[in-house]
């Protein structure tokens, strides 16, 4: 960690490491760690719920597509027989 940093053009601000700054970074890090854990738990929970919704939708879509393809094929055969 550097002892100084520049902000803007020519102005330079000297930043020194203090106990107050250390406490700020420690508390911010703890909050970020806790929020990360909460996010992972929520993601796991809703990912499982989403799977239970997505699977029937995917299977149902496949069944309907298969049924429609067979239906269209039977209509094409019927028209072929009628036309010929």
C-alpha cells in the first residue's frame, strides 16, 4: 500500500495508514464477505427452484413440438392423397 496518492492534475494528497482507516477497511471487508455469503445462499436456493420450473417447460415444449411435427406430417400426407 502506498503512502501517497494523487487525485486530479497537479494536487497531491498524502494519505497515511491509521488505526481508523484500518478499522474502516476491516468493517467494510466483513460486510462484503457477509453479503457475498448471503448472495451465494440465495443463488443456490433460487437456482434449485428455477430448475423445478424450467424442466417441465422444456419437456412440455419438446412434447408439443414433436406432436405438431407429427400432425403436420399427417396433414401433408392427407393433402398428397387428396391432390393426387
